[in-house]
């Protein structure tokens, strides 16, 4: 799965002012990623506000991304949740022929034990027709998938190929990199830790800021993969204030404000999220202008 080394981006779902999906904006967004060097695209992740899309809308989003991509980049699709049987049924019924892998979040709300997390992903691995990227994001799920559990899954199931790690704990990242099987990939789920993770032996990032600044962020990760730390950090430090801004009022609230500034999509999000404040939009606009003029 070398095609998933580098920079992936968790695509937003653009909405119009009346809360319907803006398919023209989604087309602009996908082309913007491809034209600026992105390595792969992730559909229906957290950043895509998947939890507020109906099943019909989710299918429409997938279809549009597939249509616009035209096979140019590898595609990953989010299929996860806290109902194991429901995920298995989706994996068995969905047409996944256009996707290279699935991204599956650790079960949220239920707060399973490590044994429960293992058994959940064991069941998914046995049912999935595609390789699986685990997704550990304790601030959203309420439970942490420990390195021991991840490594056990990686060793036991050949189709579990990677983890998107977003626990915010660099010691945990290092433990994963140190103990992982040779071909198992550790992918950053946090933009701020993406470069140090890559330099430590990780496989890159599934990014949020990357869809606003794809050319620049892919360059940072590519430099990291080449172990050119000094040059990579020089560019990263210029982007870092933008990372802080886009997460200031939550995700994807901030990145949609940046994408609006870039004339790709509108700032609209669906409840229970609310649009970026005018103050944040102004700060993001200033950041983009300043960054692009450097």
C-alpha cells in the first residue's frame, strides 16, 4: 500500500446556504487537491461531517468524488462506528470497487475495553474486502486504542495495514513506530504532529490543513519522508499559525472558512456545528493573504 504513503486529505462536504450538498464546490475541492500534488483522498471522514449526512447523501458524495477523481488518485472511504454488526453489513453490501482502503474509527460512546476494541476490528477485518486503516482519536471516541492492541491487530490480520493516530501523545506514536510490523504504516491524524511523526519513521498524514494548502503541506511531508528536517520545519513553522486557526472553533468549521477564502466552497456547516465566527474568518483571511504573499 505504498500509494498511501505521504499526504492524504480528509475532504470536507461543502454545503450551500440552504444546507444542501454543493456538488460544484466538491468538484472544485477534489480538483484543487489533485492539481496541487495531494497523494490520496479520504471521503466520508470526520471532517466530511459524515454523521450529519443521510445514507443517500453519503452515496452521492462518494459518487461525485469518484466521478471527478477519474482514477487519478487513490481513494479511501470512511466506514466505521460503534455498531460492529452494522459496519459488517455495510462492508458486505457496498460497492467499494473504486476505493483502495477503508478508514475505520475506533468505537465511540460505548467506551469498550481493549479486548472489545480488538474483537471489533477482528470482526471487521474478517468481513472487509479492502485493506483497513484503523483510526484512533480518543478526544472524539472517549477511549484510547493502546499501542499493544494496535500491534496485536497488525500482526494478526494482514489486511489491517495502517493506523491513523490522533491521540496527541508522541510517546504513544514512538511506541507504535518502534514495535510495528515492517509494512504496517503509522499515519498522523494531527497536522501539528505530522512532520515529527514522519521524521520518526511514520508514513505521513491524513490532513485537514492540507486541503487548504495542499501544495505546501505535501511538500512538508515529502521533505520529512526524505529526512530533510531543517527545510521541512522552515516551511512548517510558516503554516503552524494556520493550523491553530482552523481548529480554533472546531473541525471542519475552520477549514471551511479557509476554503471560502480560497473561493472553493462556502463556510457553511450543519448543526450541531455552527459557522466560523466573523472574527475567526477575518483572522484566517489575514493568515492566507500573508502566507500566500511570503
